[in-house]
């Protein structure tokens, strides 16, 4: 198959990493896969590292007519079978261009658990042949709240790379990140945006260190809110207990010495950082939002808290550290859940078979 992914986002968070994983994974399965993004987007450099074919367009706004025309011409020349869009702006530009160019199959992936309004003004939401969501909860949102046809929405959870299933404990690695070997490490991996709720984690720190003086909080990532969060930590007087190591490629190493992984988000689909921590055998505490309860079963594969409840987060951290048997039991069950339903091969198998089915249906209808 000849497949084109479009991504408008400038960031490099879980959404963009999933796009890269899909593209590279299907390329490795001998399909022809390309990516359209913006010139300055972080995903561009990463895609080039992956050896993917990358093209750029301005994609300045929803109705960027110039980008639509250029993209439709590109699609006609290269005769793609599938175009898969991912963000709002590129879904408008890519959706309209694909229909002008006569691309057989248009797919849109929804990475956020935010409702979409179908209307004459938002006609773009009627164009895709299929919507992919990253979890069943997101699928239900589109069907029940937004009235999308159930047969046009499919849940394909994000896949976890095999390396996360083989993480070995390595306390020595703490030294590379300015941590003492005997530090208790609580990690939050994710882009620094308001929706990720990092401030909730910071509000839990004082209560935790009162009970666990050796606790250190590692906020891994980068993003627009990083400076504000650093200032918040210093103003709260917890700066020496909170580390901001920046963007790190080697997340498996981070999880090799992490004692608890935190997801503090206000809203989510089914985030990669959570799935990766579970695959790595790290106990997790996560907010009860979006698709998270599909993998974090309270008291079974992790601890669920309500979004914004920093007191419950602190209590959960203290409880897991003080009850190692509970930590081992939940981490083991979590790893089983991810291995059974969220491997990279499982995701790629589902996407590949979906694309092939949609193409068969299109060719069949055109033949008839």
C-alpha cells in the first residue's frame, strides 16, 4: 500500500510518537509510507532519523487554500492509496485535498478524548471512511456523545515497543540524572502542557517528603509550561526534591530506576507514557480519565485517583512505597495487560488489516 500520514502539530509528545511508530512500522512491513508536516515541526527531524520520506507544507490554518491545492497535486502525482490525518488543521487540509485528488481511502486518528461536532460548518467530520481512536472510551465518546456511526469508528490502542517489556532494574543509572542511589524516584513522563496536570503532582510533594524524605520527583519532558512549573516548584520550597531533566530519548533507562510512575492528566486518550511504564513493570498511579481505566484497574493493575486530587496522589505514593508486596502484585498484573493487548505488533496488525479492508471495500464498490 502507498500510505501518507499528515500531522500539523509542532510538538513531539505521545501523539506524534504514535504517528512515527505507525509510519515506521508499516514501512518495515514493506509498505510505502510518507509524512507531511510543517517545516519547523519537531516530528520532521525525528521522521528523518527513522528514515521516513518527509515533505512539508505551511498548513497555517483550517482553510489554508494554498496548502490544500499543493497537497491535492502531490496526492494526484504520487497516487496514494491511504491518507491518514491526525490533528485538526491537517485533517481539514488533508481531508479536502484527498477528496479533490480522489484518494481511495481517508482515515482520521483521534488522539484526544474531546468531542467533535458534526454539522454543516464542520462538514470535514463526514469525510473520513473511518475514525481510529486510541481507546474504547474515546470510541464511545464519538458514537454516543457525537453521534458518529458505530461502523465508522474503531479503537486501536497505541502499541508499546518491545524494549519496554525487557527493562531491568538499574539503580546505578540514577547517578546520571543527579540522583542518589538510595533515592525513591517518582517519575512523570510527558509534554509540559496544562492538560497533563503536572501542578497536581507538585502539590503532592510536601506530603510525600514528610513521610518519605528520600523521595525525588522526576518530571521528564519539555514543553510550553516547563518554566512555569520550575518556578512553581521553587516558590513552594520543594525545588531540591523536584528535578526537570528535559527531553530524554532513553525512557526505558528512566523506568529502570523509577519506583512509581505518575499520570496526573486532566484529560487523556490512552497515553503512551502510562502504557510504557506498565510494560516496564513500574507501579503506576493515574487519573481516572479517558481510556486510562481500560488498563489501570484500581487496586489490581495500579491505583486510580480523580483528576486534581493531589492528596490522594500523595497517599497513593506513600502506600505503594510502604507496601512493596502491593507494588509487585500490581506491576506484574499491569505488565500482563499491556503484553496481551498493547504490543507494537498488535497495533500494527490492526492498522494494516483495517487499511487493507477499507481498500478492498472501495475497490469492490468501484468495480460494481
